[in-house]
C-alpha cells in the first residue's frame, strides 16, 4: 500500500478514513484544513499523529501550542485535552485504538462514527 495514494479517497476535511488495522489499532488517514475540531480528549486511549504533508498546529491544554511539519510524529496521551488545526491542507496519519471515539465524548458537526470512517 502507498500511504499517500490513500488520501485521494478522503473527500472531506476532519473526516478520518481507516486504511488498515494492526492488532487492536486502526491506521487512519485524514486531511486537515481550518479550525473545526473541538477541544476533546480520549479518556482511555493514546493517539498517534504523523504528518505526511503540510503543517499541523497542535494545541495541548496547559502547554504552549506547537507546529508539526512533514515527518513529525507526536503521541497525545490518554486523558489529555487537545485539538488540531491547519491554515493550509495538511495530510496526517493516525494510529488509534479501535475503541477511540473521533472527538472523544465531545460531539460536534464534524464527529464521525467508526462506520463513517470506513471506506
């Protein structure tokens, strides 16, 4: 599988798509542009972000925000409030437990169920 080719199937921003699985983890790709994701956390799961293309602003509660660039990887630990945004289109890969809810317990107009994240 070519990771970058999978982004052609992602039609909407902030709408992750599952491309594979490893044990109890989903491998997902997503396109980010704008500031639509709400502050949220995942009570019981860590979440891995890998930047494939572009720049991503990572905001973590109680620490200074930082910009991730192509090739950067960051793990948001369980229970940590966070949100992401990007001025220009950013392509990311996520690795999340199968139990991870898209925007945690926070529901918004961009929240996607697991069924909506499946190709």
